[in-house]
């Protein structure tokens, strides 16, 4: 009886070990970047690593499965390291708590990271302690970066971690390549930043770049660093001894150089969509998700059903607008409706016929023919001259990045994420500078860090591009 019971317990124990081993063999997948192409397709950059954090190479389409809002979709798979340059921001904590061997290992690790980059890859170096400083702007001169790293000293007081996140985010927004990542090392927690964690991490998420965080020692706030990486699509690592730092930097470099790109072809509808990619390696699966806002763009397909759906939507929108116009000036309209009053008569349905301009990438652009809108931006100078962009009331990001709703990719003086335009609750469109490098001018005046309400005829200058804001909505009638 005893022997039988022992055999049973041994079997259960071995089964548990096998199950544990199976679970531990599951690959780790992370979506480290997402972009909308000029054709309206979605590109997801993936990092796949094993249990030891090493990149998993040699995977093919059969190893992946992609869905959009829960529905399987076809996709193409290519290695990300296709020759396009990589832009990396190295952020290093230089507070005095890292003095000695920890700082020496951090410097050696950062240099080994730069040494693994390609000749066209660029590096931006940021240091932070009681102040945040851009020690070197983007450069492909890796020897120069290594020399600056050699000169770093851990003599600072405090640790402005959250302020460093904001600086990294703003530098990432003006990266010279869409393949961008931040690698941040610290041994402590935030001390002295004048902004809260929620605001700092929101800035990091907004720039759309993964943050790879490195925690050194037991005093580092691992929970915060892990959350930063998780919310931005990066990965968190921890070093308990100096000799581990170099290895972790090298792992991150290899991970960035050995990624995959899943390209999902439109149409997949406009609005917020959840893209999920699942990877299967030797029978073990894992997945990651990313929510992406898809702006409205007409389907270029000859599918008659899609055409009829657009026609029906246009007719419904026109009927709703006509109904609202008929009730617009009734006495029961309250003052809180003022903003919506000013948007009445804005015939969004007429936009179903607009066509993407041939010389501008990114959704939302149009040529001048067949305009069916009442508020728009007209490009009058610069490499995108002659194109127009309709403002529908949805938030519009302006920049060089292909994921911006209004993409000015041909203007090298425009930041990757330069500005945005939003609709206020009073029906006015508001322009805001998002920390761009070269700034924005309205009617020749610098916008700086302010927001400004746009008026018909305003001239907006950013980089080499000049736009005119057009607003032909009817004015509100007196009550």
C-alpha cells in the first residue's frame, strides 16, 4: 500500500515538474512598435525571446497568427532588420549612488550596446540625476558616443526619473527613423521631478516608442520600471551585480536587431481596433495586443457592398444633419449646446468621395477636386504643396511620422510628432505644439509651448511647410 501511494505521489510530482517546464518554455512576444503605412495598412514590430531573454530567430508565417478585434486576418511577415536604420536613445542615471564599479559597468554596457549597432544606426545620449541633460544628439558616429560615455561621472544628487522619461519621449518624437527605442538604466526611484508618474508615462506612451528599462541593485523601483516597459511595449530587466549589466545591454541590442514585422492589410474599419499577434514555438504559444486608432479612409476596393454601405452611411448622416438644422434655433436649445451649434452644417458625409493625394503619405490627405467639407488645411508651401486635409472633429496629429494623421514625411525639418489639432467643446479647432524641435509659427508669431484657437485664414508654418486654415462653417445666428 505504501509503495503504491509513493508511486502515485512520484507520478504527480514528475507531472508537475513537466508542466512547470512546459510553461517555462513558452516564448515571450512583445509588440514594440505599431505604424500605419501610406496605403492604410498596419505594421506591427514584434520582439520574440526565449525564457533566457534571447531573441528567437528563424521563425516563419506558420509560427504566427494575427487577429483584428478578435477576427483572424491575413498578414505578411518579414524580418525587421531589413537595412532600415535604427535610432536609439540611451538614458543613463548619473546620480552618486552609482559611483564606482556600478557606474563603470553601466558605461561598459552602454558602449558595448553602441558597438553592436550598424553603421547607419543613430544614438542619442541622455543623462539624468538632479538635472536631465541631452549629452549627445542623434549621431551615427559611435566612437563619439563612446568617448562621451567614457567621460560620464556619477556625481549628481537626486534622480529625476520622471523628468527623464519626458525628455526621452520628446527626443523620440523627433527621431530620424521610425525604428526607435529607448534604453534607460537607473539604480533608484524618482526624487525631485516636478511632474507625476501618470503624466510622465502618458508622454512615453504618446510618442509610440518602446522603453527598455534596466534596474540596477536592490534600491531601484522595479515595479515602476517594469510598468514603464509594459505600457510602452518594451521589456524590463534587472541586474543585481555589475557583471550582469554588460550582458543585459547586449541582450537588448540583439533583441532590437532581431525583430519581426507583421503587416496587416486594410480594410479593417476605422476607429479604435485591437490588433493581436500570437506566436507558436515548438508547441508553446504566447501573444500580445496593441490598440490602434484607425482614421476614416474610403475603401479603394471595387466591392459593391462596400460602396453601397458608404452611400447608405452618407444618406443617414445627411438626414441627421438636416434634422439637427431644423431644430437648431428652437427655444429649448440650452447654452451648453453652443459648441455643437457651431459644428452644425458640417457635412461629414460629403467626405466619402475624397481621394488620397498622390504625393502625400498617410491617411486623411486629399486633392482639391470634389471637396465636400467645410473645415480643412491647405498646404501652400513646402514639399507637400497643393494638398489639402479635412478636419472632421477627430484629433489630428501632425508630423513626419507615417503614423500621424497628417503626415509631412517629405519635410525633414518637421519633427516625427510635431503638433496636434483638437476640437474644443465650444466648436473651435485648437492647435498645440507637442515639443517640436523647430517650433510652430502662427501668422509669423512663435507658438512656443502654448495652444492657440485657429481662425479662418490663419497661416501655420512648421519646418519648410506652410498651411492655411480654412473654416467655411456658417456663423451662429443670434437667438
